[in-house]
């Protein structure tokens, strides 16, 4: 009982009401489908559909540009129509688009479907963060986001295990099956999400007037705290998720010459670590400076990338073990980043602009998804792939420095520091 109380305090368990439980189940179902295909984007295009590495990475970048371009629009829609309607549209559109992605055969079809996936997928981050922030009080928000991230990775972990047992480079149909299962999970999530309709409407306030929507984004961009956070998070994301998605699997398969099956098991170490460590980490970071915690994230990611570079000099078996261990390090950083970053943004966001603030924060994923593939293509396209991991590690350290600089602009409460 003491262990349960330490990991999930009674005060938090009491606020996990039926709407939050439904929200958490939706998170798990969505993640289960995403985990089936999460690490195979570039490998699918290059090794299965036989497009060039340059085309695959540039398409990833172009998709991120499309997501970035539409992100402000989705944020405005969330504030105007509420997170429920936007999220529901996203789930339905993602399901149909994933079905098309499972059968792309030409560059044109791949480009059209990939960009569509990115646009409709970009609608999901802001609405879900906004809705979860509504369902829980400020006091429990950081823990609520952390527990949501735990379930997200639990679903991804199960999906990764399934994909590792199904996927086969010699049989393209196995990849198509994974994307079709991903589509099915999106439809199932959308059906369950309907139960949250009463909690996802637009916010009406005394500030609403004819010109309010016109100056909404001006108000958001005038907040120096948010601008500094977005810049720091962007650099940190390039040194983390963005580069991991753009080139990690490619590096493992083509530079380290490990099997594509190994990728699924390596990512299982990532997700299982998050599931096991998330609640423990939440207790360790509670009451600590959020910017300092985010700086630690960059340091841990630097270790991850330098370990990947070191694997080049090791036998395959030892390299595989090192990659699994480094994924554990990467995962510990993730257990800090997700709850702290989301809580910080929603702490400084006024309720009537919460959708826009979350969209601005979510845009760091799109921008890093644009820049990281371009960096990856530059290194791999010029025969410098072996140097790529170390440069990304140094980028993560730069993100740490920018996070520490952000602290000067925050109050102790916004920074999460307790008296």
C-alpha cells in the first residue's frame, strides 16, 4: 500500500474521474496503433517501397513543414470550436489516410498521403493536451500529463512487440498490415472519444468580442516566456525525437548493419523503461525547477547519441546491448520531458488561449521534424553518416543551455519550484 501511495498518491487517484479514465483509455488505444509503425517511416519508404534515402528524409521534412504550416490554424480551431470536435476529426481523417499509406507505390502517391497524414495528425496534439488540462486541476496537472505519457508508451511498447513479430523486409504486405491495424486503432479511439463530448466544447469568456480572434495569436507570440520555451524546446527536440525519427533506424540498419527486427526490440526497452520509471520519476521531479529538469533531459540525450556513435567500433552483439542500454537512458529523459514541458506551457497559458499555446508548443515537433531530416540527409547524403550521432548529441546540449536561460523569465510557481 505504501508503494502505491508513493507512486500514485491518494489525492491524485481521487481526481481520476470517469472522463479522465476514458481519456486515458483513448491514449492507450491510439498509442497501440502508433507503436506498430512508429520506427519504420524511413525504412518503409527506402527498404520496402525502394525510394531513395534522400527522397524518404526530404518527404519527412516536407510533411513536417505541412504540419507546421497548419498548426496555428488547428490551435485557433481548438479555441473556437473546442478540442472535442477537432480531435474527433483528426482520428477519423488519420484512419482513412493510414489505409491509403499502406498501399503507396509511387513517389507522387507517397508525397500526397504523407503530407495529408502530417496535416491531420497535427490536429491531435493540441486538442488532447487542452482537454486533459481541463479535466484536472493545476495542482495535479504535471502528474496527470506524466501518467498519460506512461499509458502512451505502454501502448507503443505493445505495438512495437507486435510489429517486431510481424514485419519482414522481404514481404511488403507485412508493412501494409501494420498500417491497416494502425488505422483500425484510430477508428476505435474516435468511437470511444465521443464519450468526452460534454467536456470538449469551446470556452466562452467575458473577453470574447468581435476582434478577439484577430489578436489571439498576437497575444500568444507577445508572451516572451512562451517564445523562449518554444525556441529551447525546438533545439532540444532536434537533439532528441526529431533526429531519432529521421535517422536512428536508418543508422542502425545501414551503418551498424543490425537486423530490422532488432529495432523493434530496442524500442521496446525504451517504452518499457518509461512504463516502469514514469511514476517514480514524477515523484523525484515534483517541486523541482522545471527548466533544470528539462536541461537534464538534454544531457541524457547527449549520452544516448554518443553511445550510438560508440557502437560503430563494437561487435554486433555488444553494439546491440549498448543500444538497448542507451535507449533506457533516452527513456528516462522522456519521463522528465513530457510531463514537465506540458505542465509548464499550460501553467502560463490563459484558458481562452490554451489551444493556441498548446499548438505553439506542439509546433516544435513539426519544426524539429523538418530540420532534423534535412540534417540527416546532409550527413548521410555526403557519406558522413558516422559523424551524425555526435553532432546531434551536441545539439541536445545546446537545448539544455537554452532551457536554463528560460528560467530567468519564469516565476517560481511557473518554474514549478515549491517554497
